[in-house]
C-alpha cells in the first residue's frame, strides 16, 4: 500500500527476521516518524528525554555503524529515507558483496549521505567513533610513514586529538536536520560495588557470563575519564544471548 514491489520483494524473500525488522522500522518511521526501540533493549530514562524540541534524528554510534536498535525521527525524515535507499542498494548487490551488519551499515550510510550533502564540515563525525576512527588514523599514519611525509603524520595526530575534543558533542545541526547521537561503550562493572551503569542484577550477570551484549551501555558522548551519563543498555538483564533466544527466521 505504501511502498513499491521491489521493497516488498526484498522483504518477502529475506529469511532473517532481524533483517526484515531493519526494513520495517525504516519504512514505518519514514511514513509516520516517532521512536523505535528493540524489544530486548533496556532504556534507563523516558523516551521523550532522549530528544529535545529541535531534534529530527536520534540514534547511537556503535562499532558497526549506527545502532538502529534505538531510533527517533521526524515524519518524512531524509536520513531515514536515505537509510531505506541504502537497504535497497544492499539487496541489489550479489549476496557475496554485502559487507558488515546490514542495519548499522545502511543506517550509517543514510546519515553519511545527508552529512556529505548538507554539512560536509561535520564529516569527521562519521568516523570519530568505533573502528572507523582507528582505521582512518592508521591509514593517514601509514601513508605518512611510507612517503616520509611528516606533515601528514602530524596532521593524523592532530586530527585524532581534535576528534577527542569534539566527541563530547551530543547534538548538532546538519542542513534541515538536528542530529542527536549517543554512544555505545563498555560498562564499568563491579559485583561488590554496584553502580548506576551496572546495578545489582546486571553486576551479578556481568560476573557470570561472557555474553558481550551484557558488557556495554549507552551513554551521552564523553571524553576518557569524564563522568558518564547513562541512557540505557542495548540488552536487558533478562537477555543472555544475541536475539535473546527468539527465532531468527520468521514463520
């Protein structure tokens, strides 16, 4: 009713329930706006407090890209529109050429398109978090070492230091959008001394499981050593494995 046959075919032919969900949330958010939260996520504050009156797009940076387990956007939002187009591009490729995790990768692409077009001076925000930041730094550094270009080496280090200073910016403007991005980071957990980011039950589970989903939290951006503001966790305390034991393939 609301989308074309191509997208419907991609959905119907996708065996992974999680990938179907990636498509559905983009399609519904583009049409209606609002919030999306994965059922296994645990948010520590009211949803309305994750945004302010000017925010048009909200999500979380993670190592894989944009954590589309938590999203908020305005109706008809262009970042979501471009994310949905990136999902189409994903499925148009041969399966062997699809790299990374579809959801985080395609939603990151949707944000990238807007930043490159509307606020190119903010492009560093796309690689200041997670693996992409480290990769860019080492690309710059290795190039400098191979060519003997010490100016490039100095610029690589300065870029890295600049990013560290900018990383505390939670919300920023980009053309018609106001983007708010939280960050996924390892939690500090001590079963003897529970804390806000690792309360009693989570601290007990942290000590008894190797499940990585139990070992990270969602925070406002911050510098190393700074006090952190927790907004939640990507997995609830009842979740012991990826997917929380739910079937990955829809019936």
